C-alpha cells in the first residue's frame, strides 16, 4: 500500500465508529485500519489517493476530516505554522483594532487580504496606519484575551519530542508571536514589527514586511538548515498569504481555511482541531505530549 488515508472526527460532535471506518475502507478498497485514537482517528492503508467523490459519499454528512499522505516518511522534521486563526483562535490585529474603535473597519480589510482579494503587504500597511496614536497598553490588553487553538500544545510539544523543529511564522506581529512561541515552546518565531515612539504606535510597520513570499522563504531556509527534503516538512495556515508555503511543504494543511486556500490545498482540516496534524503523521494518541 503506497498511501494512508487518515480519518479524524470532530471529537466535540462526532464519534468515529467502527462501522464508519469499515464503510470508508470498503469504499476505497483499503487494507486493515489502524486505530490511532478510539472514536476519534484511524489510518486506512490504500493503494492510491482515494477518489474524492467516492470518499465524500462514504463519509456523507459526518464531521470527519480525511487526509491522504504517502505511506513512507509520514512524520515530519519541520513544522512551519501560521499564527492568527491557526495557532491562536483570533486575528490579533483585528483584536488590537477594537481598542481603537476600528474593529469592523480593519476586520474588513483583513478578510479581503486573507481571501486574496488585495495585496497582503498593502493591506497590512493600511491597517497599521489606521492605528497611529494607539496607546501601547492596548497591546497588553489584546494579549490578555488571546486564546490558543485546541490541540496547539499537543502539536508543538509532540513534534519537538520527536526531534522536529517548530517555527511560528506570521504576517502578524512579533509582540504576539514572541509570547505565543514562549507559551507553546516553538523553536523559532518570525513576524512583522510594529513601530512605536515609546508610548504610542506610530502607524508604521518595520521593513521588510513578512508576507507570503517570506513565509515560503522561511520554510525553505529552515528545511535547508536541518538538511531536510521538502517532503519532510509540514506547513499549516488558513489565509491566502499561507498558500505558497502550503503548496511547497511535504504536507501543506489548510486549517479551517478561507475558500481560496481550501480550494487549492492538498490537505485540509475543516472540522477537527490541530491534533489532526499529528494523526495525519501517524501519531497515536498515547504518543502525544502536552509539554
């Protein structure tokens, strides 16, 4: 069997039953399933990438993600993760803008940028300019409300425990990536720099701006530093500025992504949490770490 189909249920809403696993196995003519987490995740070895229509028919309306990977070298040596709406649940720039009374205006630009409707760098400059004069205390207030996405701790800790390098690479800001990286144990973090005059934001962002090309460059650079083939890398994100790295990574996962990203990514998580990325690499629940 050259490939593995991994089924991951939305554990808050669905149980991955033996009957469902068997139905999918029969539909794709797969081999004996391997349960990774009872009621939540299972691997089904198969001869090729399953037909999408056949797989969709077998799963029906069940809130179950299905990710197919080559059977060899499933566990990756590098993770490059987006931050906003991926590792954390919100868009931190939008949350920061709310303190300036500009939440809706800036969120609309964010949506257009993440959907690929406007250039990311220009959208970032527009939004940061609108924050000129905002007191720096708003950054701490925003950070206090940042919530980690379910499964983020397990994803980072488990991959690090198995000698993978973990990098947080964001089009957001170092103020937040540095804190998220410290909380979760990321080896590396990169993002844009918000400029200030010591008390207030100046409305400017440091150059160069970290955009989609910079994310791809980071993936390539970090893989080269570890002497890893691109097939040994994992990237995850949700927005248009993540597409370049998702296309090139060995396993590029669109996580609860914008339509343009979901349409192009080879793998996507629509229902589950970040633990899905571990199951897609063949990790069993008992191998998970939290710290």
